[in-house]
């Protein structure tokens, strides 16, 4: 993930692309498969340090394999400490909040967004209407009603 972030930042035309490329080549010549995490972090910090502001968005943190998530979060915390011009936006389901709070302490602001089931019901209804416009035989009226009842039931459970 850090390597991917580094690649994305360098695609923006940052001036040390040659240095990054040389680092990757040196690591391969030494018999390695690529740069180690710490080396990527150092290059990332050096790269974004020359920019006015960097925004990083990582969606669905809860989908990252748990055994790697902690290491990734520690790397992000290091980046936050070393790159004051970086802004980080993470999304994830509520069950990983404790892990995020544990690793991302300095300067972190948390916003909890709870889904509105009525908005979801409107969206589902609109999608079913669109499907119905394309092919009226895709779903019976009973199936549509059953789907909507289930969505609205979930609303009352929240």
C-alpha cells in the first residue's frame, strides 16, 4: 500500500522520480524483491515534503487484511509525524475504530458517519425502477416489496 501511495505521488511529476527508480534498482541488484517498508517511507516523506499539501484517501480500511492493517497504520502514523503538509482521510466500518484510534493518535480527527436507511431505501427503489424500465420482467412486484420491507426493517433495528 505504501509503495502504491509512493507511485501515485510520483505520477504527479514530483522531481525525485529518478532517485526512487534508482532505489528500486539497487534493491533488486542486492538480490531483494524490492524496497523495504522503511525505505519506501523515507522516499515518500522526501517526495511529499517538497509539495505544498498532499491529500491521501484510503477507502475501506476494514477490507485490508488484519495482519497487515496494523503495520500499514503504523506507517501512516509515521508519515503523519514526518510530513506536516499531509492530510489523511480514511474510511472503514465501525469495527476497526479501536485499531485506528490505537495507531493514529497525533492530530487525528474522527467523524462517525452512520448510514441513513431511508436514503438507502430510496436508492434501492430508484435502482429497481431503473431495472424495471430496462426490463419489466426482471422482478415481480412481490419481490420488490419484499426487498423494500427488508431494507426498512433494518432501519428500525438501528
